C-alpha cells in the first residue's frame, strides 16, 4: 500500500519568503513523489499578480489555501510594511491553528514547516502531536545570531552599534554592530523585544531548515550542529532553492532580453533592489551619475523613492520612476543602458550570458540567484539582515565588492563609478568572478543526487515517511 506523507507549510505574506518556501515545497515533492504538501497562507488585502503567479506554477501535489484576509483598517494609513506583516501574523494565528487542526483531522499530518518569521506556529505542533519545523529563508549566519541573541542581550549593555569591537557570533566572521539586522539597531524599540521573543521560540522547533548549502557556510553550520548542549534544534542545510523562471511582466521582459541579446558576453551590470526595495531620491541621482560615469553597460530596475525604502504594493505603479532620474540621463545613456520601471524577470536576466555583474541589495533570494548563475556582486544592502549578508559575501566569501557610504548615509557617484569599474573591468573583479564561479559549481553540486543538500533533505523526508508508515 502506498502511504502518502502529508506536510503542512505555513507561509507569511512577504513575497520573497513565499517564493523561497514554495521552492522548497516543490523540491520536496519533486524528490519524494509520495509526499503531499498543503500550504496555508495568511493574507492582508488581495494577493498581487506576482504572488498569484507563484501559486499558478505549483504542481498538483502542492495544495494551497489563502486564509480570509486580516483586516488592518484600524492601523494608521502609513504603517510600515514590516509592521503590517507582523500584525497580520499575530491576528492570523487562530485561523492558522484552525486550518492545521482541520487538515490534521482529515488526513493525518506528519509535520508542520513554518516560515522563520512566524515562530508562533511552532507550539501548535506539540498541541496537535506532530513535528514542527522552521523554514529559515536566509543564512546560517543570521540563524546563529538569532539563536545567540539572548546571550548577547545579557552580556552587552550598550547599543550594539556603539561597540568599538566587532561582535563575535558562534561560527561566524566578526561583524560590526552597525551591520547587525535592523531590530538590533535600537535596543529600546518594540522590534528588538519581538526579535528576542521570536528567537527564543526557535528552540521549540524539532529542526530548522536553512535555505543554504553546507559548503557555503561550513564553519557556521558545523558550529550550530555542535551546539546541542545549548538546546539548539537540528539544523538542515538544504538549499539553494531558487526559482528557475521569474514572474513575467509582459512586453518589458521581452524588451530586456532582446536588448541583452545584443550585448557582449559578461558586459552588463544588472542593478536591482529586490521585490520592493527602493532608494531615496538623492541616492537615485547619485547612482544614475555613477552608472553613467562608469561607462559600463547596465540594466537597472528603477522604482520611485519612498520614505520607508520599500514599496509594499509593487503592482500599484502609482508614480513614474523615470521622473526621479537626473535631467537628460535616459538620452545620454541611450544604447548604453536600459532602465526598466518597477519589475523585471530577474532569474532570466541573471541567466543571460550578457550579465557580468549584479549590483544587489543582498536579499537572500537575489544573492542565491546570483550564486547559482555565477554572477559577481556589488553589495548594496538596504534593510532587514541585508548588511549581515553583505559582510558574509564581501569579507568571508569574497565574491562581492561593497561601496563606502558617506557620513550622510549616501553612496557618492565617484565611489559608485569606481566600484563598478573595479568589478566589471578591474583586476579585483577578475578574482571575484573566479571565486564566484567556484561557488556556483559547489552550489550546483550540492543539489545533485549525491550532493550535500539533497542527501540532507532526503534524510529528513525519510524520517517523515517512516512516521507516516507508523501511523498507517
Ligand atoms: N525579483 C524579480 N524581479 C524584480 C525584483 C525582484 O523577479 O524586478 C525577485 C528576485 O528574483 C528574488 C525576489 O524577487 O527572487 C526578491 O527576493 P530577495 O530575497 O532577494 O529580496 P527581498 O524582496 O526580500 O528584499
């Protein structure tokens, strides 16, 4: 008798997190045909086209349900997108619990895998008597920090950003306080308290699934695996999970790819800041000048500036981003650069042979997409844990260059021009390209049948299968 192993996934309404956990789900059912996945999605507002497209691409063995949208009308109009997500999560918890209970009653679940931003789901596993895992769509370095954060909180009394020495996180390269994630930049803030509370709940997990591969963060993953006396759950490095195809926006995508077809191999710098990231107006201006002065070919996904540095609803397209460019920029760079408003098919662009560099905000999906295509990086972190990712890429793996920021928080045009030329045509760029090529090969190997990530995921899937056989 064929027994199906049923896993529930609990996502969060953040595009990049959703994309990552769905790629994990696809990989799981692809490798293990007797596994069925149901994805439970809390929402606020109706999902945008890009999100819908993610679900349209799912195989039949992955079911999904959108929970009734959470009402956020009582929040001030200009509430930060990250807070909207946090509030949606906490208000959706009873709905998630009911959905899990119903699923468990109708077809016995073996495990719940919930996103790392929704650790409140972890105790539900105990209540329903099923295993409960966290899917962590970022680095082992961030995970190590999360699991070590209460220790840091106890041993350091000042603001981390004021420390004269870098912080030492187990298994990681030293990191300056200013490069730690946003919630750690203000210890009196609500976000800091929530960060610590969420991190404590990681200890309730039966395991933590990290979207990275062992070889990329070997020291950190080993350190985590050796720290069982601190009660750290088993850590499974099972990535990199990246989409093979982007969500297509239509004619502008075709235009991009046709334009790239006409460019020389490895000659174009791709510039993009993730699914919602954007720059201040002054910074857009400096970046435009830096690109122009560098005389390198570029493809830039441009968005209008906004006060949060992030656009929550990318589909709304309320403003024309071209209005924020320096006068005459488009005319002067015609033929040399292509500026695409709001969104582009990133994965197809990175896979195109004409791309020779990626000026990237160091979001984890974008970073892994660059790695699997062997594209060297300019690390331009904006928010969340991106500065930490930039440190890993620049100081540890040495596959990126990071421009200096002036005392007003701006990267100036001369600095941008220098760093672009260095990456695209300089000697340092050559060495970075070589290291990225090696990392790409290792990433590809990790996903082969006998690769480290496949072997690790298979061990986990077999454990789940044995439990469902025991249930049968
Ligand atoms: N992305 C895309 N087109 C764009 C911008 C982003 O396809 O114009 C995709 C990108 O390929 C990646 C995701 O959106 O998979 C962004 O995720 P990441 O973790 O890099 O950044 P975040 O959105 O969390 O800031």
